[in-house]
C-alpha cells in the first residue's frame, strides 16, 4: 500500500465517522455555473487571468542549478490600467500549489487581481516541481535526480533567481514580497542563507508563516509525521520521488466528486478541513472543483519529508540526510539550524486562530527568533484556518485590505 493509499483510507474512515454529510442546496442557474466552474478548474494561470479580462505575461527564469521556472505577471489592472510608477510585488505560493492560487477564486477575491487594481505590478512565482516549473536544462522530470530537492533548494535557488529576474526586468532596486505557507518557509531559507537578499525586499507579508511546526494540530499530519523516516525509506524503495502531481486528484475529486450536486462534495471539503482546520463558514463549496483542479500541483517527496523532520525535531533546520551524508554535506552529524537572526527585512506575520498547520504557538516562537518582525496580526475571525488565507469567502475584508494598507507604507 503506498502512502497515498494510506492517507486516502484514513481520510475516508474519518469522513464516514464524522457524520457531516450535508449538501448545500442551490437555486441558481446550475448549468452555466457548472460550465464556468469546470472551465476554470482546467485553465492554466495565464489563460485564466486573460479569460477575466486582465493582462498577463509568462516569463522564464533559469536557476543557478539549471531548473527552468515559469513566472506569471499581471502588469496592471482591468480597471486601473495606469502603467506608470507601479510598485513591484512578488507573490509566492504554498506547498503543492502554483501561481494559480492568487487568482483562482475570481477577480474580486484573488489577491493577484486585488493588488493589480491597487496599483501594483504583480509577479507570481512558481517553485520547481510544480505544474509550471517541471523543467530542467538537462534532467527530465521522469528521472529521480530531478526530484532531489526540498524547500531548501526552493529558497536557496528559485526565489533568489526569480527576484533577480523581476528586479532586472522592472528596473527597480527592491520589491515587496507576499507569501503563503511554504512560500514563507522558502523566504526564511533565502534571507538566512543569502543575507544579501534582505535588502532586495522592502517588506514581507507572511500569510500563515511556517518554520517551526512542532505544534501542528492537523490529526492527519500528526498521525503520519512520526513515520517520516520509514516513509522516506519506503518511497526510496518504490522510487516515488514526486508527490501528488497535478491531475492525480483532479480525476477522482476535482471533476466529479466535488461538484455542487454530488453527495460526495462534503468529502472534498472534509479532506481540506482535516488537513488545515475546520471552517465551513468561509469555504465556498461551489468553488471546490476549481480549487482541486489546480491543487495539488506537484512537489518532491523530499519537501514532505523535510517538513516531517521539522515536526519531529521541533527545530528549523536543513535537511537531515542521515549522519553519514550530513557529515559530508554539512561537516557535522546533525543538520544545522537556519540562522534566523540573519534576517533583516521588515516582516509582518499574519496568523489564524484555527490554523492547524501554522499554529499561533509556532508563530509566536518564530516571532521571538526573527529580530526584524515589525508586526504580528491575528485574522479577526475565530475559525480562520490555513487555506482560508487564500480561499476564504471574506479573505479580502478579513486580511487582504489590511495587507494592502501595510504595503502602502513601503512604496
Ligand atoms: C491605480 O494605480 C496607481 C499606480 O499606477 C495607484 O497610484 C492608484 O492608487 C491606483 N488607483 C486605485 C483606485 O487604487
Ligand atoms: C461561491 O462561488 C460561486 C461561484 O463562483 C459564486 O457564484 C457565489 O457567489 C460564491 N458564494 C459566496 C458566498 O461568495
Ligand atoms: C547568525 O547571523 C548573525 C547575523 O548575521 C551573525 O552575527 C551570527 O554570527 C550568525 N550565527 C551563526 C551561528 O552563524
């Protein structure tokens, strides 16, 4: 049985015992909504943005270690078309996701669109291994050496390469950085291992920041994490290097199971809730096929294992290869901790009370470690969970408006 089977079985068991099988009744014109939802579930970021009347550009970035990444840019808004003096913002997505996460909830809800209308030149990154960045100059994604990276390499190679590209392309000396979840992890990696990048970012907004994860509350992750070492061995044996590529869950979940009229729709909602915290109020179930059409979007197994190691050690350290390779790689038997005191960029942390992955306790811990944190903000909604930062019905009112207000002080 693969790890995915195990996860599915646990999810299913918890689902059938949870007793929440309600389906929301709908009165609207289901068929045109249906077509629109199914189309948005399958369009790529570029086509999706264009569909809703916004300009979009695709840019290609090469990293030092020769991965080929795709950047998406919304250079100006649909209504605010002024192109002069637009401050530059860079958005970095979370684990198993892509640039689509900033636009897929629609033009009045997606942070990508909202920032473009607020006057920003919006650049959206894609980390190696996801749907848009599955390329390397000489290694094919079907080869296991393509997948020999965790979020360390995303922070050390990808983010710096993308930032340098954007600065060169726009001619500005520095930009603002907004990231969700793993996008924040990669930022801590970059600014602690390459401190010169601190000055290239004027301010950073961390949505659901992730570094210390010892207090994760997700029952699913707590059940699996202690087996990180065995999982790594099993996955090495069966040669699973990629974790949940796009297309995997879409087939089963995105297309049919999660639709409005499907009795199984609450299964889809429950998978998300189980991972990230329960908040039925802020989840628009109609949009589930779109969400699951774009996520999961591929990651390396090492990314998962690296997070599992952090959970078990309660530290924020480099990848643990085992003592022998550690000694060769780091010159010591245990992986070194990231030096968070090297971070000097002004940081704003945004957290939710009901976030089971980026818990308030872990965010507090991070706050004590990073000296340049200027503000820590709680989202004013008691049930706000991890994915709500991206998908909540009221994300704009609850968090984006505040972020834009803070950002305007750094223009
Ligand atoms: C439109 O964009 C410009 C920047 O090009 C910005 O100064 C202005 O505030 C924006 N307008 C609105 C209504 O947000
Ligand atoms: C949920 O999404 C659908 C489809 O985009 C939309 O028509 C509806 O207004 C949304 N509901 C809420 C409460 O935002
Ligand atoms: C961590 O970074 C700070 C600031 O750059 C530096 O003073 C300190 O020596 C570093 N610590 C380690 C263990 O490298």
